[in-house]
C-alpha cells in the first residue's frame, strides 16, 4: 500500500489563510516584480555564503570575492585556500567550509558542464533545475529552493530557521517534522505562484526576525497572538516547549 502524502498525513489547518493574510498585510502588501538573475551561479554562491551569516556579512563576502575574482574561473584556478583568504578579509563564519564548498561547486560545474555558468537554467523546468543544483557538492533542497525563488523567479518555498520555528509555534505542522518535510508540505499546499510563495516566505521571515524570535519573542505585540497556541506559554514566562533547530538563513529575505 502506498504511503499517504504529506497533505493526507497533515491537512491544511483552518487558521493558515488568516495567518497568511495578516503577515502579508503587515510585512509585504505589495510584492516586487519577479526578476531573473543575469547569472544564477552568482545567486548560488551568495546562498552558500548566507548560511549562518547576517545579510550584511553575506553581501560583504560576496563583494569581496567578486573584487578578487571578477570571473569564477579565476576562483577555480586559485583553489580553496585562495577563496578562503578572500573570504577571511571580509569576516564571517564557517569561512573554510564555505570556501571548499564554493570551490567544489565550481570544479564540478567545470568538469560536468564545461563552463562556469548557470544561465541555461532559465530555460529549464523546475525539476531539471533542482536535479542539477542538488547534484552539486554541498547544495541541498533549501539552497536549491532559494536559487529557484530569488534568482530564477520560480514558485519555490525554501524553509529557513524562522519559518520552521514559526510553523511549529503556530502548530501549522507537526512538531516532529524537520525543515525538509515542512518545505515539501508547503510545496503541496501553497498556491503555485511566485508572488504567493515569495510573499509568504519573506513575510514569515520578517516576522521571525522582528517579533517571533527564537529567544524572548515579543508575544504581547504579535499580530498573531490570538491565533498562536504558544503565545500563552511565552507570556506566562515559561520556556519554549520545542527544541530549537539551527538552519541556514536564506539571503535577501
């Protein structure tokens, strides 16, 4: 017997449309016009840099890399140590690991495709793009979803630490689900349009950054307080009942 789909395992909570409406009206009532990156490989490398980084540091690291390597071929030739040196000048965490991931991505692209470009992904379908990206070293589903959403204007739904946390606190998803499963569930239930998914993604992240923080969320000021089963726990001064998950923060959100 086939396993039930995630939607069959966990139907859409009745509260979700109202949560979506309130967050949209507060944080992103007018979504921007979708734009495709001139070079999606830039976006992929930027997403790798964004892992466990603040946006300002990610931008500084990326700008530093492009200053040293106007073309990614130069970074490939310089090797992981050279990339690490360029990143170290900009500061930030996990520099050695990110340098090796970036070099491995460049190396595999050159070996497998003969060029350091992902421009042709703009003409591929979503499944082809995801297969290509997730086949690269160190690139998982969330990183691929970020490139799809931000660089290729496709209706992907990356789940970062804020979305994962808020989804659990609102009990939109089962507490035991991980980020990958949550993303697959949202893929099934959210309207498959770029504007809807971009708006939901960005507004939930902004809410997580400004109000529903990992520690000491400001529930008294929260526009979702009367919809949130966790609000009473925090307002009474008790500890969060669910273990916090550490995942990378998507860039540009």
